[in-house]
C-alpha cells in the first residue's frame, strides 16, 4: 500500500483513538463502569459458587467457559490447519 | 427435553463431530462423509425446529450456557432474525458438504480429506455460532474460528491461493482486531458484554465519544469481514482461488453472516435512532456502499474468469444489503434481511455451477462455458436460474428482495443509491447475458471437454448425484423462496425487524 | 356456458407452460409429437380464452390471486375488457402462427427446433400473462418472461448477426425493465397500491412534478417494447430472426404487449383526467406523432422487405398509442380496434414475407419483381394486408383508421388528424410499389420456381387474410371486438 | 502499582516494538518482538493481571518465538525493509 | 492538574501509539514476516488496552484467599473479566501466528521469496 | 535445530530441564484453581519441554516420545474432553457446560462439582494445547517433511 495513504490512515486511526480516550474513565479508577457492572459478582461469589479462589480461573472455566471451549477449538483449528497445509506423505 | 438444548447443540454438535472426524479420518477415511452429512443434516433439523418454535411461540428462545444468567454468563438467543438466517446457513452447508467430496479431484488434496472435513465442520460451527450467539465477545471467538478454517481451506486452492490466503489473513485479523477494539470500547463504557444488556445500557451514553469510536470500530471490523467496499480487496482473490467445493460454502455464507452481524450491531445492540437520527451513520454507509456497488459492478464487467466475476458480484450484493440497512425503514430492512438469505442461495447455485464447470473443463474462464448447454443441460439451466435471480427476474427470489430494497430506498429518499442499484442491476444483466450467450449460443471447439459421451439414463450431465442434488436443490430454492416470498416476509421477516421499523 | 370459475385465467396460463414442458421433454426424440403439443396447446388456450369472453361481455371480471407478496400485494390475474382484447388477439394468432411455424421450420430445416417451440410457448405465456394481469407487478413479471423467452428466438440462427441482434434486444429491454421497476416502486410509494383502476390510481393532490417524472419513466420503460422512436432501434435489427418469430414479435406478442402496457399505464394507472391535468398529453402525443412520420419516411428507404415491415410496425404502434393519447372516445375506440386489426394484417404480411423466403430465399424487395405471378395466393393475401394498413375500405384497417380520424377531428389538436392522414398516405407510398412490382413486372432472370409454398404455410396466410376482410364487414364477428372496445372506452371514460 | 515503573516499561515496549519493525534482519526483529512481548508481560504483572502475564510469558516469549524461529529456519532472514 | 490528566490517560495513549506502530507496519511493510510482526504488535496492544481497563488502584490480584474473614468486596480486587477475555485473545493470537507462519513457509517454498512484490511478480508469470 | 546438536552443555541442561518443565507444567495445571496458571499455561510449558527436546537433541528425539498419530489423537482428545464435560450435564437436565449437574456422578455437592468440572476442562485444554503446539512446531520446523528433514528439495510441494 502507498506509504502516504498508509500514513494518513494510521494518523486518522490514531487521532480517532486519542479522541476517544478523552471520555475514558481515568486509568485505574475503581468506579469505572467496567468494574462495576458485571465483574463484582465474579469476585464476590467465586468462592461461594465454585470453590475456586482464583477468580480468573473460575470466570475462564465456568462463568464464561463457553468462550474457553471455542478458544481451545481455535487452537485445534490452527493445529489442523497447519497439519493440512504443510504435512505431506513420505512418498508423495 | 432435548429440544430445549438445540441452540447449544446446533453449534456444539458440528464442533464435536469435527474432532471425531479428525481422529476417524486417520484410520477410516470412508466413514468421514456419512458422519459429516449426518451432523449437518441434524443441524438443519435443529435450525428448522427452532425457527418453527420461535414462530409458533412468538417469543425468542433464550439459552443460558453453563446455567449462568445473562450478563454474567454467555447467552444464546434465537429470534426471528437469526432463526431465519440459521436455517439458510445450515441448509446451504448441508448441501455444500454433499458437494465437497465430489469437488475434490486433486490427488494431493484427496489424501487430506479428513482434515478438509474437519475444517469444513469447524467453519460451519463458526458461522452458526456467530449467528446464534448473544454475546459480543463470544461472537469474536467464533468469528476467529470461522476465519481460521477459511484461511486454511482457501490456501489449499489453485496457484496463488496461499498468497491470497495470507492477504486474507492480514485483512481478516485487522478486521477481527477492530471488532475486538470496538467490543473493548463498549465494555469500558458499560461493563457488559451481553447484547441484550448492552442495548439497555447504551442509550444513556450515546453522546459519549467512547461509544462513537467504538461503534466506528465495530462497523469497520464487520465491514472488513463482510467485504464492504474499500476493504473488500481480499475477497476476489481468496474466494476465486479457493477449491471449488469450498467456495460453495464460503462465498455465499461468510459475507452474509457479516451482514447479519451488521444488522445486529446497528439495530439490536444500538438503537436504530443512534445511526439514523443522532449520527449520520446510515447516510455515510449508503454513500460508501453506492460507490462500492458501482466499483464492484464495473470491475465484475472487466473479468473473464467466472468465479472472479462472481466474487466481485458478492461485493456488489453486500452493497445492496447495506443499502437496505442504510435506508433504515420498514421495507428497506425487509429487503436487507430477505436479501441475506436470497443471496446465499443465489450465490451458492452460481458458485456450484462455476465449480462443476471448473472441475469438468479445468478452467473457470468464460471460454470454458462455450456450448455448455449441449453437454451439461442441467448445469446450464441452474446457471440460468441463478443469473435470472441476480438480474432480478420476477419469479426468482432476487426480484423480491430488490423490490423491497427499491421501496425502502424510495421511502428513505436515497435517490443516488437507488440510481446506483438500478445501474448495477443493469450491469448484472449485461454480465450474465454475456455468459448465457456463451453458454447457449456459442459452439465449442472439439475436445474442450473431458466429459465422455456416456449416456446412462440416471446420469445427467455426467455428474454424480453428489453434485447434482445440491445444484438442483439450490436452484429450486431460488425459485421457491421467490414464490413463497410473501409468506416468508409476512410470517418471519416482519417480526425480525427492530421495534422501530415494525410499522 | 358457465364461465364464473376464477380458475379459467389460471388455466389459460397453465396451458402454455405445461405445453412448453411437454415440448421440452418430448422434443428431441419425437418431433411429430412435439408439434402436436404445440398445436393442441394453442387450440386449447384459445378455447380457454374464448370461453371467458362471455362473462367479460356481461361486465363481470374474473380475479385470481396467484401468490402473495407482503405489502397488500399479490400476483393476481384479472380479466377485464381491455385485457380480453389482447388475450383474444394473441391466443388466436398463436394458433395461426404455430401452424405456420411448423411449415416454416420444416421447410427451411432449421436447427434447434425444440428450443424454438419451447420458447415460443413461453413467449405466449408471457403475452397472455400480460393481457390477464391484474396489477403492475404481475404485468412486470410476465413482461420479463416475455422478454427473456423471445431472446433465444431472436438469436435463433446463432450466427454473428443474430447474436448481435439478440444482444441489442436484451440490452434495450432489460434496460427498460429497470425503469419500470423504479416506476413501480414510486407508484407504490405514492398510491399505496399497484392494481389497475380504470381512471387512475393517483389522487389529485399528489405532487405533479413527481408524477410527470413517473410518466416519463413508464413511457421509457414500456415504450422500448412498443418501439417509440428514439428507442426503437432493437426492432429492425431483430429482423434477422426466423419469420414466425418476427410475426410473433410484431403482430402477436412483444410489441403489442408494449403498446398494451403503455395504454394500461395511460388509461389505468394515470387515468385520462390525470394525463390531461398534468399537461403532458399534448407533448406526448406530439412526440408520438413524430414517430409516426419518421418511421414511415425511413420505411420508404428500406429494401429488405422485413425491415420495411418493421418500420411499418413502428408507425402503426405509434398510431395506436397516439389514438389512445388523444383521449376522445372515438380515438380510443379506434386505438383498441386498430390494435386488434393491425395484428391480423401485419401477421399476414409477415407470413407472406416468410413464405416468399421459404420458397425463393429472397429477402429484398428489389428481387421480388413478378413474384405475384409465381405465388398468387400469397401475394393476394399480401395485398389485402397492405391495403388494410393503407386504410382502403374493404379491409378492416379502414374501420379503425376511420375512428381514429374521427377522434382526432374532435380534439383541439386538429394537427393530429393530419398526422393520421399523412401516415396513411405514406403507408401507401411504400406498399403500393411492392404490390405493383409483384404483379405487373416481369421476373428478372427467367422464371425460377412456380407455385405456392407448403400447405401449412398457405393456410394460415389465407386464414388471416380472410379474417382481415371479414372483420371489416362484421367487426363484431366471433371475437366481439367491437363491443369489447366500446365497453372498454366506457369503462375508462367513466360512463 | 508503581507509576514510574509503569512509565519506563511502557517506554521500553514502544521502543522495542518500533525497532522490531525497523531492523533489517528478521532474526533480530523476532528477538526484539520477543523482548517486546516480555515487556508487555512485565506491564501486565505490574497491573495485576498475573494470569495473562503468565500466559504471555509462556506463549509470547516462549512458544510463539519458537514458531517464528522455526519458520525462519525454513525461509530466509533476508528482508528489504 | 495536568499531570493528573496525563497520568490518568497515559496507558491509553501508549496503547494508541503501539496500535499505530503495528498498524503502520502491517500496511506498509513489504516483507510478509514484517507484516506479521506488525500484526502481533497490533494484537498485543489491544490486549494492553483491555488489561488497562481492568486495572484498579489500591486493589490486589483477583485471587480471593481470605476465606475466613468477611465476604470479599469487589473494590479490593482487580477486575478479572478483561483478563479472561485477553487469555482468549492471546490464544487466538498464537493460533493466528501459527497459521500465518505456515502460509509463509508455503509461500517461500513455492515462490522462493517472502517479499510481497516479488511474490506478486512471481505469480504473474 | 534439526540436526543432531554436538554440544554437551546444552544436552546436559536439556536433559535436566525437560523433566523439571514437565513436572512444573503439571503443577501449574493442578494449582490453576488457586494460583495463576491453568490448563493453557501448563500446556504451553509442556509443549515447550518437547520443543526444547527437539532443539537440544534432534527432531527424532521429540518424535520418539510423541508419535505423529498420538499427537493427532491428543489434539482432538483434549477438546473432546472439554466438550464432553459440557455435554454430560445435558443428561441430568442441566444446560450445556453446567458443571453443577456433575454432582449426580461425583461426590461433594453442586459447588464441588463445579470445581471438578473446571479441573476436567483444564485437563482437556492442557492436552489439546500441548499436542497442538508441538504439532505446529514440528510441522513448521520441518516444513511438513517429517520423514526426511534435512535439506531443501526442489520439487513442488504438491504434485499439481
């Protein structure tokens, strides 16, 4: 791609992103919506509901376990893809 | 009852069978095809059953994965919109699976059939999952599954396919990353990932810069994945070079699923007024799509390679859908939704014809179609029906979606886009009648075909049933969808519209 | 006869489609059976149309809804007086043409006869559908079917010229259908319905500018098929097709369908009052008059008989449209009658040209000196047709032209009377020399072949020739055209 | 979390990322990418995302680099830009 | 005041810079391996963004060990959800890298080069 | 890295490191519930140990311990374990992946069943990740030619 076009597009993206940061909640603030809406339950209930102290594991494997299944499937897909693309028979 | 688990099973079953096929393929290749077909057949059953239940009960089916309630766990929702799209996807993929075996003639590829089937099923999993999911992040993961299998399968195609796949991968990853970024923006502002929850939380935040930029990123990510105009450049190469059997699955479905996600994002996650009243999103989209449709149509006109031409047509058809979405009214959206499913079948029938001809003549150049109708009457007839549908001749389904689109665009007053649509359908006519002329009126040179003169009573076109059945089925669906259009629109699509457009 | 069943219009459409399938499946192996199907189908279809005549005359209309489309629309068939005229014409002439084409195709031993008969049947399906359709969207569908099915007929010969003509045909017609689609959309948006209503769909209060634009769109859309002048170009070049096809194009189905659609739009979508109110009728009529004159002038210079006939067709179609546009009862009646009569006369002429081609392989008028002595019956029929178009009394063309002139005389635009007279005169200018040289000049280079063409070619010619004469004296004979057009005028004028 | 540390590591990350793209030898650029990955890993640890950091250490700096190396072994180190 | 503002946004700005670096590299580099590296940087910076969302001042790792004391309060622990999402994203990133490198090896095998323009040149023949 | 490496130090260290890494990966997996770590990380470390084997010794060494077909079976086995853990609750009236329904089979009540369920799926992830990573590495490093790994042959990759 043309360098000037690419530079222009990059700058545009950068400006857009910086523009958007103006409305971000401050970094590390405990009162941002991201920490208030869904996640408190994971922290407060993980022991009670799953007996797993590590909230990351409990969310990963249980609350959002379905995502993780597909994450593993992604890995599997990659494995099959590489196998199919590269491997060939000894006498082929 | 097992029926209540269909929303999960329709995704999980092909996934699980793909593992089984992978292992079974190491030992017994013969068992793969029946397994794949059974699975896809079950998927068809699941999707039809779910759509039927949605219609009879009149309310969407919610399914909680892991038993966790929605904003915390992942939820699957089947409503009129995605129930309808699901049926389209599963039906197309069933018949594409049937054709897959037949389409692979290459010896080197034949030894990899199990892997092929595995990736095929994963692809179907991804597409079905994208459609059925109600969680924005889950959508991302499924999108990646579908994309990965697409990259790999495309790379198995003819010369240059590996490079095309690489380019597709760069673009696709960019798109997925943009989508992920958009999801992040929504998350930082709301703290939720569930679509229904987001649609409730977002309206208060519409003036936030975060949300606007997030929306832009979501849209551009989806735009890349669905091959919208300025970022469509990956599409023609990769779909036209893919193995013919696979492009029957990929080309009709992947982009349409993207269009479905576009509708979801614009009208379910965000309230329609966000993109119509608050920000001029629809105007912009309509303008971009107009240019894209013109561009793609003109480029399609310049192609000699039929599959490549079809690929450019896909870009144009995506533009049509965007027209419908961008008119943002009753008829326009009916047109868009209807066109999603119509276009699946139209493109499937055309791509399967292109695939069959490619396999028989060894080329997908237009010259390969010379005098085709003498050797392969059924194939050329299917080509005829597909072509009529794309041009928009009444009894076929292409006309009806175009009709709704035109109505919607008139109502929205988008005369520029309307002109573009009409010009493009004119160009489509020129394109296809050139092809039909070659097929029906030009005489082939001797020895241009590999087909023998065998003329057994149950063999049409010298093709086996594995290619004939899908071909004839797709063509008949094109007509059937047209004839039943009124019923479909009245009983399904109207209810699939967002509340604001029901009127 | 009991004709109340709404199934009859459907039956009328099912017959040709069924026949086309039968032709397709039996065609390759058994040509005789295939031609039997064609004949049987054409007779059955005419009978089915004719049996609806009674109830139409009683003022009832038969309606049937084929398939539902969502916003209060459906593909619906509706038999009304105006449609009946066209349906009668096309179904009757299909019979004639199918007998003729069997003779013609066998005589010339043409290739791909199965495809020919198949497409022919489909084309008739399209024409009948256009005649019987109850709203614009149905009309559009059958119009497209008609277009697409005649395309293979036009490029039937599969040589370079034929393919080129076919391409031109398609580009023009598909292009026009885009305009129709747009116009339909706008119509639906404005009026909320697409059904044909005698006297128009639109309210007075609607935006005049948009309506004028809409009228333009419709005229461009349907006018292509009707051969209005700047967009008529496909019609002469389509003359490379076999003669039965030309006959079909010109007399039976295609251009007549175009004219029919234009009249439908003027009278049933806009309505006479609206057309006058919008102030477009004069411009439109003037425009069409130009077509009348120019087509005649061009026709004089053509040496190829079929091309000359083609321009004559353009002229006559324009006359029909002009008559309807004048909007006086007499002119409208004349237009209806001329639509019907012109079909008979023009098909006679074309079949004569074909007969000459089959027998002598001559296409140019300059080669046809003395042909009347070789083929007296054919040329006699030709004379009848030509005189009819000229407007000479014993042939039916006289009646319709009379009404047209009467109608024109009653409008303020007396100029249109002159147009009619001039066109008749010019008709004479290019037909009389043919007849003269055919009968009174010696054959060049000795006499080649004596005698008429095959019986299956002569019989249709004679039939239509005789009908052309009969309809003069008994315009209400058998088809009840006179009554029908009377009724049609009354319906449109509202009383 | 310590602001200054965060600041410095982020700076390093940017520098490594930039130079990974700038270096005209693919092997070096992969090593730099690996370093970038490692700095990212540090940032995340510092932000309290231990699981992610762990994964990143195992994947980004470990397996992924091994993949790159393996691919490099079968292609070329030469690059024009 | 200004310092506070900068500190509050600093992480986000760095991530923007990283995204721009990755994006620019992805678009302009002719070498396919370089493109890939750009892509990796792009993905990694998005992960940085997510992790930055999740961070919380005066909070500790999301591992709840004080079983015997009172019920844990959400403010004391870092938000685990972005971490989970990013674990998935990292895995996706590795898988992408794997497939991309495979394609790269294939391309090198067939055309003898991994420069984009040279590959296009080779394909034209 | 494909040829046999003639370096005693590397070989010795690798010989010591590989078992340690493997044990550590199991530790990471088992402790995933209470400390950072889990199936994915464990799988990666396990894969890294095999990669180390391949790098330090030769490819044959790694392949001798992990056969090609075994890798393929492990790949799908891992994900299959995951999916099956999710399917079993369907038989007991739960939703997909609702581990609490495992309590019908396992002791300890619904909450402990969730704990065990997570352990199962992490095991699946570990196996799958390990197998896939090793497989991808081996394929990449040999460019698919598992049997004859040395030298670059000039014939086309596929006979097409």
